[in-house]
């Protein structure tokens, strides 16, 4: 019912017939009471029915989209086709839909609205966690979503200067503007340098499980349960284990070659459909494609952004994380050998089901696709799995120095 009322209000403001907005309230109240009286006769488990799961995700997304669109329009400073512009040619009509879609998803109101309801289920997830490190990581992720991704670039006194600050280009190229010499060194190259160092030290989890907005939208109680479709969906099953498939390599290669070409075109001040090439790419992925991946989780599995290789920013950090210190270690590989539940593999939201075999063989697990969510550490019935990163390495070196002294 909320979706209905905000849909009406959105189109009322869009078509400039705001007089009908008050009329929508009694209609929705009547329909709500009618629905309440009739009750829900048919019940089903959304984890057993991908279509029901998809419908729930679609309704949740549309509600946030129309609420945000209504708020954007009611503020009077919003253009429906502001993201990519309006295209008058009939063969570009689809781009008008994409432009309108992305104009809302790129707006602060949309981020705020998604942040509120996802924050509520996120609190329940924090309560569920037993490991203090997982609680801290989730709290940092919530803080980063609100402060790093919304407040600093939109509402803070330094919002106009963030493009010059290293690490602030949180979507990589195209986050704040075209490739320009004025902020190329400190803003863009600085961001890539800092994030490469952090990923080397702590793994790609510093982006893909903390500061990126995507994990915030994938790890709440309801969204986390969608990892069941990593095993049951056809596409999801093809992405299981840490194996890098040939199609994954092709996608990631094409993505990066395309992005580098677009970066050169951007620096040379070329445009595509009137838009900067890198900004067009970044907005198309993070404001359009990613949300379709979000809604299609019951058919693609959870964390499709990690498993399909199309996210250039994620793969950049995964690469340096794989080269670096981060990995999962076990205290006693023998416990993994006799483990009957293999909870670690079932809990992994990325679908890295081969970690147990690596624990038994090597006593550790390192994967390009591992983003350090920590669910495997959380569910291990023997408290056997631990994180290993720069902190662990420093402790080892200090212990070695003290021992030698």
C-alpha cells in the first residue's frame, strides 16, 4: 500500500497535478483496511520460491525508488533525466528510461531511504553476530555508508572538495567527474594508491565488506538469506568455489580494457551521448546494472557483483587483496577433516564452498573472490577459523623480535 501511495505521489509531482495528492491517502487507507480484513490466506517460504523472493526484492526496491523520486521532485531541484540527459531520438528511448531510473538511484534521498530500512535489518544482523570483529566490521560498514558515501560528498562543508582527496573516489573512475589533470594525481591516482595499499594489508574486505555501499545492501538478515540461491539458482551454482572460470576472466578483461579506453577518452574530453565516458560507465553500473543484480538475486545468487567480474572497482581491490597478506587460517586442520557440518561453506555469501578442502590441505584459505565478510568465522562450531592480515603479520614479527631478544 505504501508503494501505491508513493507511486501516485511521484507521478502527480512529475505531471504537475499535485492537487490529487491528498486524494491518494483515503484511497490507500481504504485499501489497507480491506486487505487487513481479508488477511493473508496463502503463505509460502521465499527461500523455497525464487519468484516470491524476487517479488519481495522488487517491491522493496520500487518502494524506495518511488519514495525517493517523490521526495526529489517535491524539493523542486530535481530533473527526471538529470543523470544522462533526455534523448529525443526514438531509437534512444530506452536510454531515457535508464536516465530516469539512474537519476533517482543516484540521488541522496534514495541512498538515505535505502539506508534506513537496510539499517534496521542490519541492526538485527549485528545482534546475531557473536564475534566482536564481525560486529565492529558491520558497524564500520554502517558508518561508512552514512558518513563516507552520503554525508561527506553531499552535505558536508567540504563536499565540493572531496574530488581532490585520496580514497574519496569510492566507485573508482567516474565517481565525481571526468578524468582531469586538476585532480588526477591527488584525487584519482591517490584513491587507487591508498586503496591498493589497504587491500594489500587487510584484503579487499576494506572495500567490498566495509566502505562500498553494495555490502551494506547485501548483508542484512533478509538480504543475507539470499545466499541460499548461490546453490539453488542455475547461475549461482556456476559461480560456486574459488575457481576463476574462463568467462569470468573474459568479463573482467573486457571490463578493464573498456574502462581504460574510456578513461583516455575522458582525459581527451571526448563524450558519449553527451556524457563523460567514465561517468557514464560508473553510473550505468553502480546506479543501474547493480540494482538489477540486486533484484535478481534469486536467479543470480548473492554477491553477483563479486562473482561475475563486471565490477572494475571491486576486482581492482580483490587483485591487491589476493597479492597481499589477507587470508583465512585455521587453528587445527584436523578439526576440519572430521567436521560433519561444513558450516563455513554454507555460510559464505560469495559461495566459496571449497574452503574446507584448503583448510585441510594447507591450514589456510586464500581466494581472489574472498572479500572477508566473516560469516565462515562466525558459524564455525569449533571456533577454528581466524582472520589473518597486516595486524597478524605485525604481531608475528614483534613476537619474533621479542623471542630473539
